[in-house]
C-alpha cells in the first residue's frame, strides 16, 4: 500500500493492525520485502530510475541507540543494510519526527514507515484531498482515494470528488508509464 500525493509518497510496512501488535509483527524480512516492492514500483510505475527510500525507525528518535527500544537496532537497521546490499538506495532508521518537513522530503522519493499512522498522518496533513492509495506489486494498476469511500456522505451532496479524481489521474499516468515500459499500445478490441 503506497499512499501518494503531489507533496509526498509513503508506504507503511505494517497495515491496519493495533499499535500494540506492530513490534511483534515487524521483521527484517517484512521491511525488505516492502522496500523491494516499493523500489520496483517507483521504477516501473513512476519512472524514477534510482528510487531513494527513507526508512523511519519504529521508536521515537529511531530508538536513541537502544535507549528507547532495540527494534531499530535489531530489525530496522539490518533491513536497511539488506536493501542497500541489493542495490536499493535506502537510508535509515531515521527519526520519524524529522522526516516530513519540506527540506527532508526533498531528499527522498518515498518514506517507509513501520506502522499506519506514522506515515499516513503526514501525508493526509499535507494533502488530505489529493491523496491516492496505490496497491503495489500487482500486474495491473489499482488506485483509490486514500481516505476511503465516504459512504456516509453518499447522496447528501457533501462528498468531495478530489481524491477520486486524483486516483483516476494517477492510474492513467501509471498505465501510460507501464505501456511505455512494456511497449504495449492502447486501443480497443
């Protein structure tokens, strides 16, 4: 699950689980898998030849050398080292509280966070109405609004179409990019 807007792209390593479960489910393998899928998608679907991944630490201040937990030393840092050994430009673990200001965002193409709110709060704060959810690793393009369907607003005349329109525009760009990469051509059957 990649969430994208004009201001920021983010990927949570763990998705929709209680915060109390995150450290138990977080593994080197999970971070590496998400990092590899993300880097490939940035190359294929976004046209970024050398994707730059910023990887957030799990704990405040990326664990402060183990003073605030060992997960960043024992799990996140080895995952970043594995990604780098595989030729992926990844840095981290980084303190999440300093990753999302404008100057920091200029240094990477995507931020990988260890849990949902760590990366979705910054994205939705920067661009709530323009955010798009992209499902990575599929053989086809799949996008949707990043904030859900707003079913409670259906038929009220109060729903805003911004994120849906952004999702459609991004899907079209991704499909065009994939067609260019694979040499496929459009047209009707």
